[in-house]
């Protein structure tokens, strides 16, 4: 199927349609799953899913690392970021007696609706789950197999984020041929108990005024160099702004010295510091501190009670900046990838 033909409607019908023959083929070699039925998620399933989400949020050794949500509303908000309806992307496995025993999903960006900034359209998907409600009825690997085989019909590769403490899931994916990428450190900031920023920062953080701001190409180049963006970096930053992200920067008379990109996740009370970069020649001059403080101030004003970021655990200087502003480590995880 060509990219041009892969409309969101076609994807939603072809990728996850209820097809007993397809389910039977996907479950070949896994006899436990032949008694199960795959169906779309319903609103009535949300309380059961929310209980599992809360359990995994409180016990990171028992689940995946992204999307790490406390409520069904937060999970639905993650699907919105991709331009995808949650009922398109989530599926339930039912036992013969109609009991939901597991759930899983795929986050992806449809060609006609999706976000290029979240993931490459039509090329990749991010795994949601697997979540098991009845551990006696279905094994984690069985649900993962079904997810893999359905994703393999549509995408080039599948990504899964696994917390470092979840040794069981880590062993399963490695044994199934997934390739481990770099380790990441999630850090979180909670507004409660944090003092309001006081005093004048060493640097003034200016905001991009829009997609036509003359400073945008300089910000995009700095971010691309730091985060290895290999596409149209200015176009990518413009799309971030179009999707509700904010960008700020520090500059001197000649050039942009540092930049940050952040987002309040719609329909939630949390935000994300997605990117922060300081030019190599401008480091150790409090530029990163000024950018972090400006980001937190903006998100706090927007009603965020929590702010999260993900970083390289070995970046000790950056970590010290975040800790000084009230961030604490919350989770270590690795990204695994399976190519089809």
C-alpha cells in the first residue's frame, strides 16, 4: 500500500478490524490465545484500564515507560498529540466469557491527520502496553506477539519503552529480537511546595513570536545540531509551534546561544520540557538555568502541577541544572525497536 493511499480511515479499518482469521494467524503457535477475541476499546473499559495505569505508574518495575499515565484521560491526551483517536489506537482482548483480560495499542500519526513531530508518518508506531488485567488468562509475551504481528502489517518498525526495573519485560523483548537503544532518565518537577521564581535571571529568555519569526532558523539549527535532527529542522520547529508547543531562546548581539521547546499537554495538568540546548561555546554561563526557569514559569502559569523531561543519564552538568530547579529523577528506561 502506498503512502498516498494510507488514509487514516483505511488504517483504522485495515490495521485493527475484527477479523477472526487474522487473529487466528497472529496467534499461530500460541494456543492460549485461540480462545480470545480482539475488539475495539469501549468507554466502559476505561475504569479497568485506569486501575492498571495507576498500578504501573506507582510501580514502574511492573510496566512500560511510555506512555506513563495515571488516568485514562491522560492516555487519551497522548493519542491526541499524535492526531489519533484513542478508540482507533487501543484494543481489548476478551476471554470466551466476555471478560476483558488484556489491552494494548499503537501510537502512530495518520498521513492526513497526524503529527510529523511525534513520529515519522507511515513508518513507525509506538507500543502502548501490553496491559494485562487477568494474568492467569494471558501471558505478557502472548499479547506482545499479537501487537508485533498487527504492527508488522502496516509499519516498518515498532518502538517500546521499558523501565530499567522491569527485568521480565526486558528479557522477553530481547529474546524476541528487539534491539535496545540508549538508556534515558525521566525527571519530574512538582509545583506544590516549589517557591515562585524570585530575582532576576542572568539572561533574558525571549519567545518565538510565531512560525515566521526571523530567529526561528537559528533556533532550529541549534536544536538540530544538539539532537541530531536529520530532516528539515526549520520545518519541524514550525510544526511544533503549529501544534501548540512554545519555544524560547537566549541570544547575544550575534547569535542564538540557547533554546528550549516545551508543551502543556492538553486536557491534563502536566507539561513537558521537550528540548533544551545550549551552544557549546556558551555553556557554563547560566543560560540553561535561565531557560529552565522560564519554561517552568510559563507552564506553571498555564496550570501545570507537574513537568517532566527525558535526558541522557550521563549528562551530569545538565542534570545538575535540573536538580537545582527542583527536578528529581523518577524513572530510568530504555527504548527498544523491532524492525519488520
